[in-house]
């Protein structure tokens, strides 16, 4: 049996690559090129400045970012971005912002925006239990909208956009917290992308923001400097004391993606194979497992399903835990089972879970 860490199917924080964990273990004792623990290295040191710079370069390379995009490493999670984005793009504007309400986290993003200006719910999936996503014909875009906001992957419900939505005339803003760097995409079609780290990028504590620099030409008046992207850009993401450890681990993860995996196309192929294996077990044992998401919108990151009874779900979780699988409880708002298979979740671990699920279905 693999070690328990490799079988961590939690929705977040997610598992880290084994090679990264080994480097982190060493760095906690001593970063070789510095001779100090990473937990005690100054955020004003030349070493950390280069950590930030290389992390930015690696993300630019992975995403093939155009030169008019800035990469920021901030704090406050995606939740702070729920407020910072409308402060920048909606405050003091006459036009409303369009939001797609596709699940738990996109719902969380709307109230902070409503504090800054008018918000239009472009599409709402609540009536169908957030099981599917809108078709292009269902979305009536306003060419005058301040911006369009959506969540690319809803971790709670296990649904994911597999195609780009919106129109290029309106700034696209996307929360990619749970599928950032899991697959290739054209970042130049987005005005602002954000993602907290604790799914695919690293440990909790750092939030990646990718922003088109032209957006910063229209910053509203009287914005607190801490909430002004320009201040963080000018300080190279070291405006105040940053989470040095979390950013260093994020650097190691970007190196892993570049040099061990070979880029996002290769990562996408691995992720698709893992998801296909899990969904195959669910579909082949339909009398035991019922997937939450509509098939065409199934997430490649979060596989969400239920069993016929609460008693069976409890038995499933108990037996899974005894076999070393952890983090399979569904989100508190939805219940059921959720297997999160982020980038660092190995194919071997997913295969082990598939075998367990098939055996459980046969026994019950």
C-alpha cells in the first residue's frame, strides 16, 4: 500500500508531488544554496527575490503569456479576489458586471461584487442542483458589461467548463483555483485570472493573479494600497511580508510541471486518463454510484458522486479510510463522496481507488 499522503483525495489542500515534498523536507532544514531553513529566510533577501522572479517566469512559460500580462503572487485566497476584482473593474462604473452562477464558489463571488456596483446574473444553475453548465445559446452577453466573471471548475459539485465562454469585447475574469495549470488554455483571451494555490499550485497561503496590464490604467480613486494591484506589481509581489514558504513550494511545483511532466499538454493527458478511469468505474457500477454532474460537464479535477443510501456512503467512507484513502467526504454543503484528483494525484493512487470502488460495489 502507498503511503497515506499519496492517497489524499481531499478537495483542498491537495496532495503535492512526491519529488516536491522531498525538496521541501530538505528546505525546512536547510535550503542548500542559502544554508538556512526556508522558514527563516528573509523575504527581503536576494534569494527570495529570485524565487519570485523564477516563479513568474515559469508561469509565463507554462501558459505562453503575452508580454502585456503581469503575474502576481498575493495573499487572501480567492475570497479576497472576490472583492478586489469588482473594486478595480466595477467601482465608479456605469455598467453592470455579468456573473455566471454555476455552483458553490461562484455563488460566493457575487455578494462582494454587489457591494461595488450593479451585478447581473447571466445564468443560474441552482434550479437544477448545479449539475450542468450553460450552453452558448443560453447566454445573452451584454457588449457593455464591465466584465464577465465565472468559475472554470466548481470543486464542490464537480462540474467544469470545457469550452471558453464570453465575448472578447467584454473583459473575461475567471476563478481557476481548482484547475489552474492542469491543462493548456489561451490566457490572452482573459483579462484577469486568479487561483489560490492549495489545489494544483502549492500549499495554502499564496494566490496567483494574472492580469492584463491595460486594466490598471483605470484604477478608481481612493483605493487602499493593499487592495491595489498596482502596488503589488510595483513591489514585485513583496509589498508586505509574503508567504515565503508557500511561494517557494509553488516555485518547486512549476519546475515539476516544466521539467518532470513536460508542460501542460502532458499534464492534461495524465489528468484526462485519471478522470476517465474513475468515471468508468462509476458508469460501470451505476446501481451503486451516481455521478452528480451531467456527463458533458464532468470535472477532470473533482469526481463527485453519491451512493444509494446514507448508510452505504458511511460504510464506503469507513472502509476507504481503513484502506488508507483520505479526504473522500463530499463538501459539507452537498454531502456524498468527492475524489479530488489534482495534478499531483498519481495515476497509481487513482488506480487503487478505482479497484477499491469496484470491489466495494461487488461486495454490496
